[in-house]
C-alpha cells in the first residue's frame, strides 16, 4: 500500500490508526497529519488530536474521525463547519468510502473508507488527490480486496 503514497507529499489519516508504530511508519515514509479514532489508545491520542484543522495550498481542511456524512452529521459538526469554513472535510469511522460535494455546507466531503487489517470492511480503500492552489483535482481511489 505504500506504493499508493509514493507520489504524495503528505499522508492524511482520519483515525483508527491502530497504534503509534503504524503512525510512525507512515510518518517516516511521508509527513503524517492525522486525528485519533475510537479504537486508538493513549499512545496515539497523546500525539494526534480529536479534530485537526489546517490549510494546504489555500484550502482549509477539517478532519475528525467520527463526523457523520452529508445529511447525517454528528452533533456539533454544524457549529464546527461554521467556525472553520473548510473546503474539504475528511472523516472516517464508517469504513465506507464516500466522496461527494456537500452543497449545503459548500465543501468536498471525503471518507476514505478503511485500510486496516481488521474490521468488517471487504476492501482496503484509500484516496489520493492533488490540491493545486484552490483547485482540487486528479482524485484517485485505491480499492483492493482485503
């Protein structure tokens, strides 16, 4: 799977990393920006936040593990969207790959699915794309049987 990241400048992880060894391996390969998920222990939670808001190439990114999805966001997300005004919202938790534009909140919603060895998911999925200025382009999905 590291081949999928070879063209990437950075890796974003939407939580459920599993352990700090996995996070360190990702970070050694490419700089890692992440949030912790509900399965992550204190080793991961001490390094990565619950919510991460940052800007890349002029695009505001908002990332959290349990965020819901368009039309069914978790409680408190609406206030966070209005505060942060993201161009991209990345969330995990469902293990279901979903990419769509949220017209109501005016951002690109991305749930990359699941890449781990454990869980109910049938496929390992990841997303790769380019942010060039404020343009988001060249969206690619890795989808391989687990």
